[in-house]
């Protein structure tokens, strides 16, 4: 894999560093638009695979969008609502979306959390008879499944639901918070209580979650408070009250609102089974323009490869587009699994699934990100430790390996593993590169004086196996009018 910092005007992948015999090295001007691009290059262990002749069209496709343009052009971003949705491929503790959220927060900061738990900042705690409804294994699925499509809290009389922050006993710093709920015909009264700076809980609002409509009604309850550390508790007084998750935000801080709506085993049709009357009010909280800048939704699922998948995808896309009309959608092509041993010669489930997803994304003018071909092969991907023991899911290491593909599709330049994070002129005719490295991969800085020749040469002393942050310093020949650099990543 190559990381290549490029001048847009070249239309090719290269880092241009200008030098002149009349003076010292000159870095690119600030007005130059800089991007990052990754190109897969099989290492020695995968050289025999060759060029996939049947699946080469499963490549990343991106469309222009205000959010992508804002990232690409370096515009100041006050607020981004980042939503990760999907089945277990989108797990909030190990998925590509999880790693993307980490990088976004590292780059832009965090302003809040919504829905599912992420990095143990909003861990749900049930007591007094309140239940956590598991939408795959609960006996209540037939009764409650039409009101929400992932697990949720059911708070009955005498029951309570709270959210703990593992990193701070007083909760989270915010000035706007509340439960995202669903009114239903069995709903009743609830009390919303707040604890400030670790103090006792006190009731701030009593409200009702009843509706006569059998399909339910989305019911977000947000409370404005002075900026401080808060915890929230929901107490059931009467009825059966559905709490799908919290919304917690510091409206004074720039950054990302981390939103996960993942559920292992969820089907595409599960989303559209929930009434638009439920979905729209809840997701309006996330899509409301107001002081927020943009919404980005990362969709990562693995479905069956038949017409029902395409039909479900169409329905889901329409549902999301209706609820989040201004969002930037990214559909993730699922990585290789243990069933893909011969994927280059056989149309496996992964191949056909990704062909369906990509074809639909193009028709809908939504982004598709290829995370299948960068796996190189099932054998290599698994041997590197990038696939879990179950042969399907990704550990964090595998998600980190594929993350740059997603990162690039946003038009980002720096801030993620396997990219050149810094490039600076040193004294005299030397330049220094800084970049993050992953284990089980070999890195080397290469240079060329002519992009058209496609001849690249290793920079002496820069080859090494990944072990974290690295820097390399090299001299520049002042007699050369142009010099191009790239970071090449290969299997060890």
C-alpha cells in the first residue's frame, strides 16, 4: 500500500517537493490543495495472486458533498454528527466505524455522545425491574420490535435506567442532554432526574410517553442546563416506557458527536419496519442544521446476496435519506472472510454482496468504499491477524488496517495510521517525514523525479517494520527541479 500526498493539479499520486538551484528547498504553497491516496501493492507473499480480473470494479466511489468539501478544503468545522450504523460489522468497540470515530475525535475533538455506548462513556445500567430488550433473543421482540430496530431500555413502574461514564464518576461535561424515547400505547409517566458534579439526583421533568397510535411516535426529550458534569436517570412511574438511548452534548465545544446504532444480526428490513413517525423525530435531533455543520453516516453490514437485499437496501436508503436529508452517506464494502478462500475465481457471498452495494450506491449517488480488495487475500489478511477467530469479524487491528481507505474517501490529509502525518523542511537541504505505523507491516519512504516514468527508489535508511510513530529525515538534491515522495506499505 502506498501513501502518497498529492498535488490535485497533477491528477496522479505523488508528493511534490520543489527544490531549486537558486535557493533552499521550497515546500508546496499553502494554496495548493493536498490530498491522500492509498494504492494496494501485494507484497512478496501475495505476488502470485495477480490482478483480479473479475472484481477490479469494486473500487471506492465518492461524490462531492458539503461535508467532504469542508474536510478537504480545511474549512473550520464547528460540529459534525458522526453516525455509525450496521450489524455486528459496525460494532462500537472494534469496527472500522469505531476506528474512524477515534480518528475524527483525535482530529476535531468530541462534543457529545448519542445512542449506543462508545468507549464506555455511556454505559446503560438497569435497576428496579427495568429491562434491557435484546432484539434478537428477547421474548418481547414481537411486541416491541416494531417500535425500534436495535436493543433498548424498557422502564416500568419502580424501574430506573441510568448511564455511567467509566472515565469520570460525575458523568459527562455537557449543557444539553436527555433521553431519546418512543411513545407507545402502553406508555405512561416517567421522571427525568439529573445529578450535578456527583451530587444527588433531583427530578427536573415529569413527562408522559403514551400515544394512541399503534405504530408509535418518536419522542426526544432534551433539557438545557448550565455547562457542567451531569448524570441522567429515568424512573418509571406508570406504564411501559421505551428508551432507545441518550443524547448528551456540549453545545459550546467544537468536535464530533459520536453516535453508534449498531446491532449484531440486524437485518436491513428491521429499520424500515419501524414507522417513520418514530424515526424522524429522533433523527431530527441529529440532522437539525441549527448550529451543527453536517451529518455523516457510515453504513457497514453484511447481508444475503439476493433481490431481497437490494430491495431492503433501497428501502433503508430512502428511510435514512428522509430522516437525514443532508447527511453524507458512506456504504462500506465488507472485507474478506473465511468463506472467501477462492474469491478471485468464485463469486462468493462477499463478492456478490459488495457488487450489490456498490451498484446501488452508484445509482443512488452515495459513496461506496471498497474494503474487500485491500484485504489482498483471505490467507494473507488472516495471517496478519486482521481477521477474528470466527473468520468473519474484524478485530481492532484489522479495522485499523482498512481505516485509511475510508479516511481517504472523506478527502482527509493527516491524522490516521499509515499516512504521512507531517512533512517539514529542516535545516539546509533536509526534509523530515512523520507518520504512524501499524504492526505486521513494512514501511519505506520512496522518491521519484518523474511521475510519468513510474520509477520509484527507496530512500536509504527508511525501511522498517511498524511499531508506532516514526520519523525519517532525508536530503534533497538541489539540482533537481522536482522530487516526489511516497510512503509504501507492504506485508513484512
